């Protein structure tokens, strides 16, 4: 059984696993004596680790129907990914980041829930697909540490001001829609020499030539890109053009689906972007409810039976013509709304939970619900009305904030990873492909 993942977050959790586990038929072969293929500070990468990672990536390429790059090219890409992972885990340990067994168990629970399985069923499915469950757990823990490390980098360095949002809203059109992008990058170090720049130029031009000759973009990314998403076929995800540097956006905007840019230079290196898909940004209209309620809680002075009896008595009084607002003021335990006659104001249907939403949806205007129970206590709700509200402006402002933050975060994380790689002691002991 092949495990399916229903959202991007779970895919992100699982991606590094594929760099540490190989296909079942690889493990079934007779293994040669192990050897060191790279030294990363005080840690090492073994030949068996590299072979398993390469086998896992090759298996993913086969399943996706992509073109298989050469073995040497793939080894070079995978070993750089493994080096980056080692460095991030080392830095995470050095900064006090820890992931407990219970943290990993919780993440495994999320994976199992997304696949509608128990943990044991998930383990069985993983092992039937040829993966080692212990390595799966370790990879998951490492990935959680790396995410926490990046969040600390972003949290300490990235701030978005209201002025930045205002400038973006005033100077850029946010109605251009979104683009599903893929990316190939050839990196250059900070303060690169003319020789290093020339080498980078030659390499990106070679990739561009291969694309023009018909090479699949995903295969080219896997084979040649030095971006973090290289082994994912270069897929960056959906981006608004305001979330990426202007000189990239101007080159991407006129492209149709399937089109790719010419090679472009940035401080990080050389880039080619491909447009995989486009979608429009629509008007944001949401539904809001207006209601009031009476809440009766279980307390130290009122047990569950007494709370139920009290809410039933209030329902009886309402049925006999008592005023809802008056009873809310005198009897409701919701101190926030009681003085307002139980008025909850206008709110999105999900704000007070699914149970409240379901009860209100079954009522007409001024209809009063039967008593119902939530974690907060017993409730009686009165539906006062509903409306549709245009939240496009508010949503656009939030999107602008997120775009600026995302752009800054990506820049900070990429610079952090490059600096960490430049400062590390790395000795690769395989021939360059």
C-alpha cells in the first residue's frame, strides 16, 4: 500500500525521509563494505547512507514519471542535500533545539490521521513500501529540528512594518493572480571572484541550452540545480509575483503555462524559473452570522445533572414567552456576552465550533435552538440573521503582509544555509560528476 498525504504540511514532514531510506530491492542486494563518502565537521556520511538516499530519490522519480538523470549527477545532488541536513541538525543541537519522542509520536499521529490509519497501520504501510520505520522516525525528528531552526532564524530576523505593507499596496497590483513556479539555481558564494562568476555563468547557460534542446525542467532541476527544492524537481509552489524580487517577477509575468525565463543573476547566483500553472485571485466574500446565546456551565457548585436541569428550565421559560435577552442577563454564565443580553455580535460560522454552527444553520431568523452541549457547557442559541461581507481589502492586506514576510524569510534562510555551508569543514570523498 502506498501512503497518500493530503496536505503540503504532511508532505513537507515526510520529504526528508526519502533521503534516508532506500527501495526494498536495493536493501535486498548484497552490500559491499561501507566507506565514508563525506566528512561534515565532526560527522560523516557513509556510502550506504548515500546509496539509500539515491535509491529513494530514484524511486520517487520513477513514480512521478520523470526522466532519470545520470547516476553521478544524482549522487552529487543528493550528497549536497545530505550535507545540508547534517549541518542544520548539528546547528540545531548546538543552539539547544531538541525533539522528544513524544514530539515525534505526535507528528506520526498527524501522518496517521491524514491517512486515516492507526500508528500500527502506518508502520505496517511504511514497512510494506520498503522503508525502515526507525529511520523514518529519525528522519522525521531531524526534519522537525530543522524547521524549528529555520523558524528561529526567521523569527529573529524578519519583521514586516505597516509602512512596507502600505508601500506594496500603493505600488503593486495584487490582482495579477498566482503562479505555480519551478526553479533552477546555480549558486555562487558571497564575494565571488570573476572566475567563480564565469563558472556560474557557464553552468547556467549549459542548463538553459539543455532546456532548449528538450530536456525536462524537472529532470534538469534534479540534475543541476543547487536550490533547496532541487530534489523535488525544482517545485517552489504557488507564489504571488509580489512575494518574489521584482526583477524575477517582471521576467515571469508575461510567460504562459510551461514557459521558462532566460538565465537571470541575483546575489545568490543564477536562476531559471518555469511557470507550471496560473490561477486568478478572486474577490473574498464571507458569510457571517448574528446570534445570541445563554450558556450554563458545570461548576464546583453545580454538577452536570443540575446544569442540564437548569438549561431545560430556561428553555421552558422561553417556550412560555420569556424574553431571551432578559434571561441571558440574569442566568448566562458567559460573562462576556451576558451583560449584552447574550449578544455574540457578527461572527464567522466556525468561530464558536461546529456544534454551534450546525444548530444555527437549522434555525430561521429569531428561531431558538434546543439545548445543546459543547466543551464550554450547555447552550441555547437564538439566530438573529446572516449576511455576506466583502473582506477582499482586509484579505489583500493580510496577503501583502504574508508576501513580504515570505520573501524576507526565504532570503534570510537561504543566506543562513549558504553561510553555514561556507563556514563548515566539508570533505567530499567521491569523484565529482
